[in-house]
C-alpha cells in the first residue's frame, strides 16, 4: 500500500500501478537520457508509450519509436515520439537503420516488447562509448540473448529493470505528484472508462 496525495483522482492515478510507471521509470531512472539526446523505444504499447513520455520529460530531442504496427505511430506522437521505424519496411537489420539515422547509434534505447530479437536490436543500436540499452519486456523462458562481446568492449551498457526501478511505497507518491503538477499527462493513457457492471 502506498500513501498518495488525497487530492489525486483515483480513477486516473490507478493506471500508475503497473505499466506506465514501468516504462516511465525505465527511461527516467534507468536509461537517464541526457537533455538533447536521442532515444529509441522498441514497442509502442502502453509501456513503450510511457517510456517515450519519460524520455520526453527527461529532455530527449529525438525519440524514435520502433514498432511492427504502423497504426500506432500517430498516437505515439502525443507521447513525445518524433520519428518512427517499422522494421518490416527495411531489408537490413533495424539496428543498422537506426545507426544510419543517428550517426552511429542512439544514446539510449528502451526495449518494451519482450521479444528477444528486439532486445538484441535495442542493445546493438546504441552508440559505442556511451550508449545505454534498457530491457523492460519479459522474454520467453527459453529465450537466449546473443550478441558479439565486442559490443560490450566498445563501451555499450546493457541494463534491465523491473517496475522502472521505482520502489512502490516510497516512489509512487512522487509519480502521482508528477501528474498533479501536470508534468505527466496520465489522461493520454486512458482510452475508455467503464463501470464494473460492463466489465466482462
């Protein structure tokens, strides 16, 4: 149980209890994109959109959304995405596409799909020397992460996170305050409000 601002509307802030905080924290707490940096977000579901929102709040200047479903692109602009890549539109691996777009690689990437190939791509698309990739999605239990050791020797960093490195009891009240101060727009994440009687 987390004690939050009693003024906060529960029908809005309830969505902070899982995916939104996970994506937001993956960007703000773990990837920590510097102001003006370039961030790639793999997967534009709720968690990925929250990761884009986190990158926007942190001050990233380019936020590149990567998804196989182009119908998600327009909505993702509301969460800070500035450009999009659909891997199906390219004959070369998406990490090469991103490296070409960004003069050698993105500064940060956040993977929100749980697909092992996307995880590898998210790591391999970050820039040598300072790039940081953050894995958020949960992979299949038999999945294996394979990459060339040079990717580590070239000073790329790979991190994982659970719940965006937020400690629920102490940190969730601060996420609620971000919403109360209008820095985090929770309403963007809510598509429908349904009474209990109408829930299957």
